[in-house]
């Protein structure tokens, strides 16, 4: 008798599964949702690190280490890159053209995209006022 019930259950399961047809659009939506979940998990991890007073940083060998916000901006690697970016952009704010109170800004915020921390293409020169207005926005 148990064997018969088990067979019935299996046949119902196979019948049910055979009736589920996913359209290509559905599969695309599933893949988009999966990637979004991964992105949100990554952002959640970064925010947890930030709340604990630590942030992630990409170092020369591309491994992720934990470093404080203050230590990042004091590192030799950051200071050299900052100097290079200031000179590359002629020490001028890319938004308003100001020549004073200049800062090197991460276009994609370092708090959300730590892997872009030392990416030269992710850096721009902004004056203090423009950078303050930008905050963690992307532009």
C-alpha cells in the first residue's frame, strides 16, 4: 500500500512539473532578480562593515582587506593616485571649474563599490562645495 501511495505522489509531482513552462522572458526575469539579490547582499555586507567602523579596500594584489576610512585616505597608494588625478585634470573642478578647495572624488562611491577604490577611471576632481552636494550620488 505504501508503495502505491509513493508512486501516486511521484506521478502527481511529475505531472505538475511537466505543466510548468517557463517562457524565455520569465527566465530573463529570474536571472535579473538573482543578480539583483547578489548585488544587494554585497551592498549589505559593505554597509555592515561601514557600521562597524571598517570598510573594504582593494589592494595591489586585488585581494580585499579591511581598512578604516581614515587609514585609506592616508595610504601611500591613495596619496600617489590623488596627486596623479589632480595633475591629470589640471587641478580644476570638473563641475564648476573652481581652482580652490579641490578634492578627488569617487564617481561610484567607495562605500558601495570598494573594488573601484583605486580605479583611475572612477575618480574625478571636484571642489569641496560640488563634492558636498554630490554626497554618495553617482555623477
